[in-house]
C-alpha cells in the first residue's frame, strides 16, 4: 500500500493515471515512450494518456534528454558505449538524442574500461584462457573488441587519463562494434 495526503493508506488499484505517472517519475527519470508503455495498461483511452504526457512535458516533469543523461550518468562507470547505446534504444529515445548522449563517452572509453577491468581482475592474464575470460568480461560490459584488447593486453596501463582514442579513426570499430 502507498500513503497519500489522505488520512490513511491508499489501495494500489485506486491511483489515478496522473498519480501513477507521478509515482513512477518520483522514483527515477523515464523517457516518454517508457512512461507511456507503463501507463497504457491503466488507461481507458489513448487520448487521455497522450494529454497527460503532453501536460507532464509542459510542466518539465517528463524530459527525454534528462532521462538519457540520467541513464548515462548511472551506467557510464560500469559499462561501455555499446551497452549504454542498447539501453538508451530500449528506452525508446530518438537516434539523435542517443548520439548526443554517447558523444561524451567516447573520449573516456579506454579509461573506463581500464577501471572496470582493474576492479574485477587487478592483474594481467597469465594464461590464454584467463586472457579470453578477461576479454569476454569487457565485451559483455559493452566495450568494443579493440578497447578490450588494449586493456587486457596492458597497453592501456600507465597514465590512463592522458591516453585518448581517435574516435574518428574508423578502423577502431567494425560495423558491429560502432556505438553511435
């Protein structure tokens, strides 16, 4: 049960559509498409849902840019650009907004991969099987193969802050690895 401004608990089934939307938005940022999908089973008419979404956007309570920035902020320390791109797409955000959100991540991809790898493993692989395990770990976290190879191979060690990748170099990504 949730508590409202009344003199007691509110039964879960009695929340209005606006109440449900505000409850969801108070927990974390949502994209317009994500909030619409969560509210759709609870409304009778799509006009009512569309009017509510327009009102929430007009009041500044629903903002796709803020939702994308929030997701990037939450996940950037643990995941690579490919994984974050996938999560942003799952939220129903526009391709332009996704490209803008990923722009800042590219400069720090090697450094972030180094930190994630260091936290999990802490030392270079001694055997080929261990190296393969470390590579798979970084790849499943959304770092591309070239970045993972640099980190696991020890070429990203040292002064990670000064190490930068030229993201305009198309040889860094195969067609499948491109985060943009």
